[in-house]
C-alpha cells in the first residue's frame, strides 16, 4: 500500500506522507530477501509501476534503485521455452510456478500486462533486458496467432498452447487489450503493429462481445465455444475509458470509426453507472448478469474498484459532458456515506443490496492508487494530468511518454547499443 500510493500522495501535494513513504523504502522497509511468494503481474503493475511513477514525478534515486533490484528478481519468471512468464515467484528461492503447479497455465492479463512498466524501467535504468524480455512474450503469442485478435484467457507457458477457448474483457483478460494501446502511446506512437492489433481487437469486441440488454443498456459479454455468457464484471468498465483514450490519442483512424467507438464508449459508461445507481447503497456489485427482462446483481460485494470512475474520467476529458462529473459525484457521496471509517480509511462493502450496509475490514491498495486518484482527476483541471505527456498504467500510475528515439532504443529496428552512447 505504501508503494502503490506514492504517486497519489505526490500528485495531491501530501508532502509529509510522501516523504514518509520514500523513507520507508530507503530505510529497508522494501525487503527483497523475504521467503514469500508473490504475483509477478501484481508486483509489476503496483510496485514497479508505483516506484517508477513516483521517481519520474520527484526524482528520488532510491525508488529507481529499488525498481532495478526488483526487476532483476522478476526476470526469473520469464525463463520458459516460450518466453511467456510464470506468475508466481518466491523472492528468496527464485522458484517459479503458476499457483500450485508448474503445469498450470498463465493468464492473458498477467503475461500481457507487464510491458509498460518493464519498458519504462529499461529506459530509466539504461538496460534493455527488462523491456526486451517482456516484449518477447507478446511477440511469441502474436507470432503464433497473427490473425487472432481476441485471445483465450489461458496459455501454457511451456508450449504456447491455449487452454480452452474462453474470451473475456473481465478478469484474466482485461488489461492485455489496454496495454496494446498504452504501449503504443508510451513508445511515442511509433509501433504501428501494436496500434493495428489493438484496433482489430476493438473491432472484434464491438462485433462479438457487446449485446443490448434490458432498459436499452449495452453490455459486454464473455465468449466461449462461440457461445456468449451474459456476465459483465465491474473490471470490464475499463473498456469505455480505453475506447475514449484510443480516440483521444489518435489510435482510431477516420471520423466515422471515431464516432462509432465513442458512441459505444458512452453507452458502456452509462451501463457502468447503472451498476451503481440500481443498488441500495449506490455502490456496485462485483459483476452483473441479465436476461431479456431484468438485470441481476450476482456478486454483491463492492471491492472499491476504480474502473467505472476511470471510464468517467476519460469520457469527461474527451466529450466535456457534465453528466460524467455528476455521476462521479454521486459515487463519491456513496463512498463517504457507506464505506468511510472515520480515523481509519475506507472499507469494502459486504453486500451492496442489503438494508443494513456492512463494511469489511480491508482497504485495497488500488483504492489509494486508482479510485481516489480518478476521483481527483475527474474534478481537476486538465493540467493535473496531461494525457499528451503521460500514460497511466493499469494501476493508474502515470508514466512519461517516450518522445525521443534514445528512450525507446530496444524497439527501434536496427538499433545498436553503441549508437545510444
């Protein structure tokens, strides 16, 4: 939580709290020798991303050094025949696995959501190992599946074969698609292959993974064996924000397609807002299901997730329609009313549909890294975050866009290390 919140503290001007966090890192609170098993994916997006974002904001050298030491440890996860990483790593022993077994599959969102942070680390550390290694996983999967743009959720890191056929923009799949776009942005919009693959994937999403439901709402569905499942995770509410960012960044060619993407983004954001507006607490369920007549809150816990606010932020920036700020304000009031624990922080909600709302005993680190930050950004002037200068990783850590060829040295065709000296 300390590391995940550093850039939020810096951006909000909470100087004393930020200094305390940096001191904790510098004085040994960040221990890479512990006998603990970590999620490589979560560690990259939260810890590496948190360190590098705070370093670019404030320049504290201890944060870059910690990122480098952690990056060296994480490379062990990529030592597979395909270059697709395992997701579990023991910091003390270096042993890797996927949960209980080395035979278990790797998830799309896990191996496909590390490239922003590791490529930024390569730039700042002047060592292309981290970037080149993480890009290798994408290169392998894309090379084996050149005409497949919606990818199955699970793959064997030893053979590169997919496990099953399930496709989803919710858990296990979501941020892979986000990083196709954001990696293109981070690298100065140089890599046309990434932009093209993202555009083709979004075309397929709009054709195959959207469905009109009750009350004129547009939903995102899961797909398996060419059959749809009517289930939409709150996690999938990142999609409309991603579509809006695609238009804002120039990734979507032509006025007609830009209009199509923004219309879909607006409808999906409205659906995400309804996931809040239709509960007794004004806070969302973890996912909804539906049939021809009604929408059901099928997992009633609220885990303080940021994705709907993320969508509202991007939609506000692109369209300037005040409804997105109005919706965000209603969500903020619901958090203040039901989730705030005075003197402590904010908890999750056990059952958002209950008459007697109960708060759980956990404040998620992404609540500080993302949810609070998106609240702040939604109501701030544009100069609080320049979308032409930075890109937010999937944990809402801003990373500076690489505008010079020397910054993106591992990716320039024919690049030679001697040329960058």
